[in-house]
C-alpha cells in the first residue's frame, strides 16, 4: 500500500492509502474531538463533530474527518476559527436534545457553546448510533435499532431479542454519550416484564 | 396473512436480501399492512436482522405497521389544493368517517391520510379513494363519493 504525505496542523504526517483523516491524525498524536466515532466500529459520520478544514491547491473546504479518506499533499486544520464556530453550533444543537450530558457539557465549555441557545426538545438521544452499531457489528445481537426518520427518529429495542440477550451483555451502555440508552432499556424491560406490584389492581 | 403467502412472495424474489424492499412492498400491497409475524418471517428467510427491517419499514411512509381500512382515502393538502379549500374537504371526510388523518376506523372501513401533492393541481381540491382521483371536490361531492365507495 502506498504512503501518503499530508500536513495536519502544520505537522507533516504519513498515512496509508484508504485511511481516514481522523485515523491519520490520531496516529500522529493529533486530537480531533468525536462523538459518534468508535475504533471498533465502521465510520458513521453521524455527529459531524470531527469536522476539519482541508486545503487542496489553495482552496479550503470543510469535511468530516472520520469518513474522509486521506489525500496526497492536503493541508488540514483541526482548530481553525471556522471549524470552532461550526463545532460550537453542533454542540448547541445537540444540547437541545441532551442538555445534561456530561460529555456535551465538557465540549460546550471548550468551544464556548451556550446551553440554552435552542429551544429544548429533550429526547436525550443525539443519534450517534453507537449502541445500534455496536450491537450489530461487535455484539452481533441486533437487539437495538433505529425507528422512524427525521425529527421522529429514535432508538428502539426489539423486546424479544432484548429479553434474551441484553441482561447478560449491556456492553452498549457505557458507549452512550448521554446515558439515554440505559433509560430506554430500563423502560423496555419494565414494559416487557412488569413487576407484580405495578400491575393494575384486578377489579372486584 | 398466512406464512405460505409470504414465502411465495419471498421465493418470487429468489430470497435475496437485496430484494428486501420489494418483498416488503409486495406484502404490503397484498395485505395492506405488515404484521409482526410477516416481518419476523422475512427476517428469518432473508437473514436480515429484525432491527434493520424495523428501521426500513418505519422510514418509508409506504409501509404500515397497523391495520389499514378497506378503503384508502387520500386528501391532498398541497398548496394548490389548500388554497382551493382542501381543509373543508378534509373536515367533511373527518366528520363522515369519524377519523383523523393517519387513523383507521374501528370496523376497518376507511383509512384517512393527507398527502402533499397528487400531481393534478388543476383539479384541486383533489381527493383520492382507492387509487381513483376525484377532482374539483366540494363538501357535498365529497360526501357523495364516500357514500358511493361504501355501497
């Protein structure tokens, strides 16, 4: 495989063909913040938080580094003014969904994002897809998936599979950046196996 | 819907996972909605995980996971029909059938749906009943069409 030479934040970096920008940066010890990325999983490009500025022949463009393959002689800037502004907006938008996620709060502080810029629509899920992809790709259980689309998109456990598999696995819980996932599971569990006390009283 | 019928549809598409969407559409048009058993069977036969199928059937509006009525009523509420009084048509249908858009009545007679354009704006306001387009509707005409559909 041929080697590719590129520049990230002023540092000359060598990368293999087919690598993503994010991987190349990580190998060179350059940090790019991510939310939906996980090294064991296929790139998803869902959160757009790893956005960087790429300069090719003097033209700059904004690309999502976790799904952008490395190219010869490109100049990458991971913390330009433009990039920071976009990341700030992304955080603000995500915080409309999950205002109390510690991970988002840390990033908000770093990028100066305002927590209450957008009206709250606290669904608690930021659609990073980590749980869905982990379950499909690593755990290979397919117990959880997305349902709906657009503003109605949400994660949903398949009760039949979840009842069998999830109690012994739960490996997806720590992946969730907002901890919404755990709540969703608890809810499904509660609905699938109602405890005797929560059952409605039989009518006399 | 019987398992045999589903298997037949799957076999027609050679049981290929790449034909998933077409298989689901065929089942949908055969049965007018997708039962849980049907989805389970398709998942089993095509070796496609259920969460993927669930993602797909909830993504496309063409699929229904709840029973549909025998008569499908679509009211156009696109811009042209809207300015020509689609809301009055919708109100008439709602009153006659007792259901709101997206719902089906209890004896599975009607399913009501609003759509955004049926592609014949010159005929607005337009309503579509079981695939047949009725143009230039008035509340009176709407009631007549509904009455004719049932009889």
